[in-house]
């Protein structure tokens, strides 16, 4: 069995992250204090408890080896995310805005995984600190996802992510110092983009507090809002267009922004993933526009705006809603159900299967067809001008298989728990794809997850974690072989 010493580097990193989350809780405490709301004491208490626990883990494991093996990196990813969600739920539970820790854990999981599904009603009158904390959870989660996609997942060769392996990450021992350097650059870009988004929202009439929170959840493609009716509350076309732009920008690989700032402007124009994502969005928006128009729900340019907003919101996994697209007809329900799985680019804050995997799948199929037609020919699948290795294709195929299997299993479990078929299927899809709203009257864009049973909420929370950590990272922990030395 695994020796306890193997857990020390895992606990060390987890301790640092938990302590950081505890320090972050002071921000909503200050927001509540400025608003003269007594909830500041709840955040201060949760901050102290979380920080002390994190520092305790750090101190207890000081001197642990700095390198992380593949097994340790997988374990660290799952333990750290689960611990952060568990502690992030404390102020939500203690504030009394939700009736149970289950609800608080669901909300915290939805926040840190940038899913955007909520169990809270009455957001319009909720305490300012809680609203800010929900936004901050998604913002921190979005940043964590980018760093994980750049530093951890390529090293673990999960789901084809090794395509994006930086040269500096050839060995696990190099991961932490190099990840620190890259994550600093990305953090600055992330902060700058959030600030520009917030200022843009304020410029078109959104109140400063709403603008800051919505900027955090837009750039993080998270979807938490300060209003029960989401972005639809504002009834402001300019607000929706700003959200459209920044949801799209949040779904582009953030390393590309760093490269552009270094003067490599061509990168964003020639990247295969960005071109495919942009093309898919354009086609999907046109289809959505036609459905909105011919259902007489939204005509002309208004229909284009609603189509662009809701298509980009669902594809990127943001989960904002400006209107109930379920009213655009039964074909619209099917359309939005399909596109919720696609996702944005790898290395961005967006969710879902990710566009590059569909590109690898397409290239592999094309190579196979060419080989069948010309048996003596030599054909190679390519991505971004480089040949795709067979193990990457196998990894992507495995991901698709696991994703479909996980979706079927979660759907069946939700159906057995008492959900109707549409709610169960869309609930499983929206959890695994980290989208937010599902379909139907209960969890659709005009609904909420509050009425679900505790069992259903725990199942969906597990689905969110599974989808956010790219399946393999979590599922491999259930293999006995993983725990053997």
C-alpha cells in the first residue's frame, strides 16, 4: 500500500490552497462590513477556521519533497478541489441563506467548478457578502481551471491534454516552479480582463456591485448572477452584448493572450482550436437565430442578440439566461441539449468536452477513411500543423467513451432517484459539462435546483467535480491498482 510519506506533498499543496481560500473569505467580510451587514462575522469566523486548517496542513508537512509524481498530482487535484469546495460552503451554510450543508456544498461546488447551477432563491435581496462570495468562488475556480489545464493535466496525459504540454513540463519535478511563473502571467491577464469587463458593465448602466460580480462570473464563464432572472433582469441589450464578448473571450486559451502581449499577434489568428471554436459558434448562433425568429419568440436583430447570448452562454458553459429558450420549440430544446456538451477551448475557463477533442476525433476519422481508400498511402492526423501521436488519439477516444458512460450512469441514477427523464438527462449533461441550467420546468433556464432532493444534489455535485477534473483524474482513484506501490 501507499506509504504515508507519499501523501505529504499532496497535503502540503492542499494546505496552501485552503489557507489561500481562507484569506479570500476576508473580502466578502469587508463587503458586508461596508454594507453594515452582520454576516461579516460569519465570513471572518469561516476565514479564521479555514486559514488555520490550511496553515496547520502546511506546517505539518513542511519539508516534504517538492516534486509530484503522476499519482500524487492526480490525488492532489481531487483532494484539493474537494477540500476547497467543503470549506467554501461554510459561510454559505452559516449565513442561513440555504437550509442545509448539502445545499451549501452544492452551491460551493457549482461555484468553484464554474457550473453556475444554484439552489438559492431571492438573490435580488440576498446579503451583499454572499453574492460577492459566490462570484469570487467562480472567479477563483476559473483561474484554478486555467492553471490546472496548463500545468497539471498535460503532465497527466489526460484526455489528449498532452497536446498542450509546454516544453518546461517534461518532468513532474519542474511543474511547481514553472507553473508559478506561467500562472502569474495568466493571473494578470485574468485580472485585467475582469476589470475591463466590470468597467464596461458600469458604462452601460449596471450598478458597481452588480458589475464587479457579473464581471467575475462572465470572464470565468461561471454564470452566477446577483438576480434570480440572471442577465434577463437588466433588460439591457448593451449588457447582453458585453456578456457575449467576454464569455467568448473567456473561452479562448489564456496562454494565447500572454503570447499576444509578448508581441506574437499571429498566434490567435492561426490557432486551429480558436478557428474551429469561432466557426462552431458562428454556425450555432445562426441556427439559434432562425429558431428564435421562426418561433415568433424574438424577431430580427432582437432574435440575433438572444440567439448569440444563449448559444454562447451554453456552449462556453457560462449558464447565464436572457430568455427561456425552451419556448423556441421542441427542436430548440434538442439543439441546446446537444451544444451544451461541446465546450470551449482547452486552457480557457470554459467547460464541456472541449473543441480540440472533436478536432482530434475528426482528424482520426479522416485519416482512417483515407487509409481505407488508399491502403498503400501514408496519412497522418494533424493538429496546429503538428502530427497527432497515436496515444493522443487513443486518449481522446477513451475520454469520449468515459464521458458517454459517465453521462449514462449519472442519468440512470438521477432517474432512479425520482427525476423525470428530461430533467435527469439534462441534469446529468449540465453537471458533467459544467453548464448550469438544464432543460424543463424544474432546472431549465427559468428554473432552479432548490427543489431537488439531497440525494440528487449530491449526485449532481459529484457530476460537476467529475466533469471539471476531466473524468480520468477522479475515476482513476477507484482503481485498486492506483493505491498499490
